C-alpha cells in the first residue's frame, strides 16, 4: 500500500480549503496519509505566531488528531545525512526543513505530496502535486 506524506505546503492548502487536495484525500484510505514531525513543528510555529487565529488553531488541532505524525528517528536522520551529502556533491541545495521532510518521505518510502517544485531536484524522491 502506498503511503503519502503531506508536506507543510500541502497541509496549508488543505487548511485553506483547496478542493483538489480534499478530493484526493477522500480518494485514498486515511491510514495511508501521514505527516512528518517536522511538518507538525512548522504548523505549531505558525500557530504560535498567530495566537488570535482561533479557527486555525482548531483546524490544526483536529487535523493532528486524524493524521499519523511520523517521528524523526535514527533511520530518518541517516537518510537525511546521506541525502544532504549527495545533494552537496551534485551542487544542489534545498532549505533545511524541506530537506528534512524530503529525507523523511524517502526513508519511509512514501510519496511526498507537495506543490513545491524544489523537491523535483531530489534524486529518487516520488512527489505528487495534489493542488491541481
């Protein structure tokens, strides 16, 4: 069964009501959807910056109750180190958090759901854009 790891921008589109992402989420079993602990951290950072956004806080809380949050563990850290070194060797860069999320998807053999084109430079990473 294919697993889908939602990137932070995919979650943001979902929270803003993107109908295409909602359609895709409905079309796959819920147990195949997950996010990285890094994405949870980014979501919580966004909430901390907007304490007055009560609807957003509620929406994120509900989403985190329903999605599996994958822990950042040793195998993921190993994949991150190898992937970062590989990208440096070939002269490519990615923002630190995006690289951590990409490594997490890769370590889990999951499809990364994102519309961020920066992920296209990642060797061997399967990426799907559910916003279209």
